[in-house]
C-alpha cells in the first residue's frame, strides 16, 4: 500500500499511545480499529488476513473488535500483509501491542470485580467526557466511602466485611480519574428520587450531599437534578452512561447496566439515540446552578 494511502502515521500513533496509555482496554480498541482500517484500505478481505496469521476469520473479527488481546506476531504478520513497512510505524505498533497486553490497575480487584465492569473502568480512564443519568443512587464516581459501603451492603447482604471493604476501595480508587490534571468532564443528571432514599441513614446522606456540593463546584464536574414534577425528566427509567473520547479511532460508547450483566453499545445510531435522551433530560432538569443551590439549601 502506498504511503499516501495509509490512514495512520507516526504522530497519529504517538497521540493514540499518549491518550490511551492508562487504559489497556481503550488501547486494544484503538489497535483493533486501526488494523481493520488498514485491512480495508489495502483491499484485503478477512480470508486473506486469517491465512496470514494461520487463524480463522472469527479471530480476525475478534482482534478488530477488541474482543481478544492481540499477539505481537499476529499484528506484525498483518501489518506486513497490509504493506506497512515504515520502521517508525512498526515500532509504534509494537509498543501499542505491548501496552494493550498489560493489566489495568483494576485487575488487582478481580475477586470483587465483575468481568463486564472492568471494561467500563478502562473506558472511563480514557474518556474525555462521561455523561451519566442515575435513577436511584448517586453515581459511583461521586459517592463517599460511607455511602458506597451502604450501597454495597445492600447489594451484597451476605458478603463478609473484607469483601465489602474491597468493593468500596475499588470504587474510591476509580474516582482518581477525576483528580487527574487531564480529568474527563463528568456530567451527571440525578433523579430527585436519589435524595429521597437516605442510603446509610441521615448522617451518611448528609455527608454525601455535602460531597456532591464540593464536586459540583469543580470546573470539570456538572451536576443536575431531574425533579419529579417535570414531564421531560421521565424520558428514561434506568441508568445510562455515555462515554466520548478524544480519539478518532474510538466511537462513542453507551453503557447500560443490569443486575448481573451490562451492555455496551457502539453503533452510532444507538449512541446518538441515548445521547439525545441525555440531552433531553439535561434540558428538562434544573440547571447546574439551580441544582447546586438546591443541594446547598438541603444542608442548612
């Protein structure tokens, strides 16, 4: 493939590496998307690609969709097939493969972390904007330790205290993403019902609201309350998380959590729909300043 036709160059790969180095999951997705783009640009079908790595077409699909961790030799064989010979590009791809195979920090909590939740943490680490709508609980990224413990105790009533402590520590560690210099913008819409459920008791809830006030004053955190008496605030009856990235290789992703599973949507028609739902909720809710005033008033 002639150099002019390549969809990536060394500076682009450097940007991808820098922007997603904290998240092996995001980097794996970037790598898969780049491999798919290179294959398409080279006019090579999945059958030829699978022969190059002595695998199956299903494996090519899983690699391109980041459903498996890519092996160094497989990626190098595919790049050779796609006509990528530039030493700088190959070096960047090798580094991308190496980092994508590293475990994220959250893997040390494997004992209490559901398989379907690890992906969310990795994506949040790489996101530029996190939009979330919560119906019953304060979003995890905004919970206090005491509130989180009360939530965990309700969700896992038979779990020993050590397990509850690990789950709370995981949740608190996840919040470090908001303390980074390059922290994502968190935009959270909370249904008014959240504040009518004194999880953990009145004192725990009081401290939780105080923490929300503190977080809502940060430049990169927006908090809105969706009141009961506005029809536009009942557009969704379940939690929604929408993730956006400063990486052109990554699409928007919507995360929908169920009791024992979660769904990740990345098709534009789906993510656009949920983004529209969140836009409607934000428009119908109290403004950020009105919401902050309401929270502060509740503390007096």
